[in-house]
C-alpha cells in the first residue's frame, strides 16, 4: 500500500483522497472535493480527468492541447482552499475560492473563485474568476509556503 500524501493539501493518503476520483472509483460528492481532485489531476498530468470534469458546454476541441501545454510547463506546489459557498451534496451550484502556488520558470500564485454545477448527480467545473493575489504584510509568512517572512522571500 502506498503511503503517498495527496497533493491537494488534505494531508490524507492519496488513494483515500483524490486518488479514488482520478481512478474513477468514486465521484466527488462536493464542489470542493471536485476542485481539489482537479488540482491533483493537474499535479499528476491526468488530462482525461480534467476534460471529464469540465462542464460539457465549456469543452473545446483545443482543450487537450492546451492542458498538455499547461501541464508540461507548470509545477504545482501547494493548494489552499480559502472559502466555499454552496457546493454541498444537496446543492446544484457551488463556488470554491482557492490559492495555488506554482512554478513556471518563476514562482507564481493563482487566486481564483471557481464555479461548479451539478448535472445528473455529478459536479463539473464551469469557469473561474481570477482574483488579485493576496499579498502578505512584510512580517507575515510568505505566500509560497517556504515558512520565511514575506520580506525575506518573495517581496516585490
Ligand atoms: Zn486530495
Ligand atoms: Zn516566498
């Protein structure tokens, strides 16, 4: 049995967290779980999962090529879920606000509020609003997760 910790930040073993969704053994019950599993799919390069969980109305013929490019260029380092609204088992719409830290040559921070819709009992990612990054105060810990103070790390 693998003891790999899930990349989504849950601190749970991968196979009991997003792994079961990526393997098709279970369906994400909430918008947050779907969001986390899509982040994990980006980390793992699971393009099929990213297309399957994208709302059918939002799919385009170039999805696979674009996802391949993103996955090849980006190293995903951490995910923090900041806020969720609706998206529970009995809802049909949900929103998840998150911050993800990644590296494309340089470190970057993605702060997004994603919208999810449930159709036929399955959650789908619809679209996301990109929000301004949350810049910490100089003496607070850096957003990159290094544990250093912001002023000693990624201050711009
Ligand atoms: Zn997970
Ligand atoms: Zn930093």
